[in-house]
C-alpha cells in the first residue's frame, strides 16, 4: 500500500497577478498590485500608476503570452493539476461593468483547455489579491457590502463559462491575511486606532464570508459536481509559544484562533464563541444583513486549501488584533531560516494537517508550500539548487506522515513552480521555481526559461507518487 492515495493531486501554483503581466492587454483594467512597486507585504502602494516608476507586476513573467510553453514544462514534471487565479479586472476592468470583457474570457478559455489537454486539472482561486483597483478607490474595498454583489456577478460569469472544465475552486486567497496585509487580502487601507483597525478587518472578513456563502450557493446551482473550498495561510496558525510560560502558551493559542475564525465560519457555518469577546473588547458590532448568518450556516465550504511556508513563535505582549505585523515572533533556536528570515519547519506542516483534521474533519489541500531563495546560474547555464530539493523532499515526507496519521490530504501544489514576482517584496530574486526565468529585480532580462536541478527532483517525486521520499 502506498502512502499517497491514488488520484492524489500533484502540481504547482501561481497567481495571475504575479505571473501573467499584460496588465493593460485586451481590455484589462488595473488591479491592486498594479500600483505596487515593492510588493504588498506592507500594504504600501501608489494611488495610481505613476510615470517613470517600475511596477514589477505589469510584465511579471509574461505568462499571458507564454503559458503554452510554461504549461508544457509543468506537464514534463508530471503535474496532474495546476493552480492559478482569474484576474477579476481582466474580465471586469472596474468590477462594476454589467457585461464581462470577452477577450479576457477567451484567454481563460484557452488557458484551461491547454491544461486539460496536458492532463492537468485546473485549480482556480477566484480572488487572489486581484481586486480591481477601482473597487478599492470607490468603496474602500471589502468593508463595503457593495463588493458582495459584484463578486457574485464575477462568480456567476466564471462558473457559467468554465464550470464544465474547472472542478476545484477556492473563493479567496489567504483570507486571514486581512490581519497582516489588508490591502492585498481585502483591498482596505487600515486607519485609526487599534479598535477601529480591528473593526475594519473583521467587517471586511464578514462581508467576504457572505460572498463565500453566495459563491457556494451559486456553485451548487450551476456546477453541482464542483468542489468549493476556502484558502487560508496556516503559516499564521503554526505558532509555538516562545517559552513554556503560561502567558506565552495561551497567547500562542489566541494567535492561532485569529486564523481559525475564518475556517470556523466558512467550514462550520457559524462564528465561534470566542469571536464575541474579541468584538466586545474592541468595542464594535459587525454590520450584518438580516440573512447573513443564515446564508453562512446554509452554505459552508467543502474543503480547506491552505498555504504553509514556516512556523513562528509567540511571546506574551505581542499584539494579536488590529496590527499588520503578523505572527513574526522571536527566532526559533531549533530551526534554520531562509535568506528572507522564514524558518524552515517540515514538522510544522504535519502539525497543521493534523490540527485541521482534528478540528474540521474535512478534506484539505496544501495549495502553497515552497522555498524562496537566491539562485546562481553557472557558466554552463546550469542551476544547482540542492537546498530547494531538500526542502521539497522534507515537506513531502511530512505530508506523507500526516496521511499516515489519518489526515485527508487531497493534493499538493508547490508555490511558484516557475519563478514569478514575489507577492511580499515585488522581487524576482526571491525565487521559488523549478524553472528559472531570466529577469532581475529591476525588470532587466530576456524572460528565457531554463530548468533547475530541482525540476528533476520534483519529476521523480511525482513519478513515484511520493514514495521515493521515504526510500532515499
């Protein structure tokens, strides 16, 4: 008996805004990331595209024109699925049009058809940090309920157009990142004191919960065989207490709960009891429509997709709510870190899988995991990246152990199987790919693609259905 079940989904994941480029092509409107120079990690952005500035997502890696070549490389690794997103502003340039942009629809027609032809199931994130900029400017993002109906219109369009070829959907990327990168996750700019900032975060999340439920309802009507999931960052939930002091232990639990409110509401269909205290202590009540809670109850999501890159520690006194620093914590002396300070912890991934299984007893899909590192091209053009291969094997092995623990893991998609623009920093030098893209942080390069040593590592893992990580 093999560890990984038959039909396990092996693949890779990207986001349209970090890969496609072509930011104005064929009628596309600007999205949130089109006014960011240095990524969305700190929610810094311009009010509009300014002349003379370099915006890395405008061209990205030109996946918009090169996707046939890139998907062929993914197929050579043996992918049976590929995760991407649909750029909302490519179909609805301002988000408020009543008729979608046909040129944008045709692009995704061919993109998904190409995946299917190459034996890959499309896994689609509906909104992946790609809210149309106009909705941020006009409404202030997801704190305004106008976005619920506009999102539902977007969903109706793509479910109707692609429901026969796309069977795996997730509504929002890393929704719990409203706490750390609110501009990207919810199109909001936080203002005011901690109480007001906390209210903005939870109000935006609530409106997104309603939109999620409406999307699930719509999917059941239009695509009864589709799988509808949510997507969260579980790096934020993988929080160890900095010490065994009770205050650190309890604070780590509270930090973890901050993430799981999103899963509780969307998977269990109701707000958890502990949410009431958060709202009360920050002196606000959520603005709700009369049917919101019933809708959320009646249309929960089916599976939890999540990203996992690292774990962190929590020390008492670190802000829990209304901050944008995230659960960075103190360095863990037992772990090594990447060049960008992310601590490498494969066992933490097994922990998160078990935590999801115990808490929700639902299918889970590890849709982001990877190692961002600097690569060096040798004189002969080869790229040796043993650290990436070791990271990959260690995390796949951890997933296998989680499956042996009884965790219902559907699949695994490595983040950035081809080098793309970093969401957090806007850099190309923070590379995740098994395929190298010749472009630097200033936008110079040919965009030529070349395989790294890790390409073969992942090919062999997939060919063995993950078994070789237990036999090496």
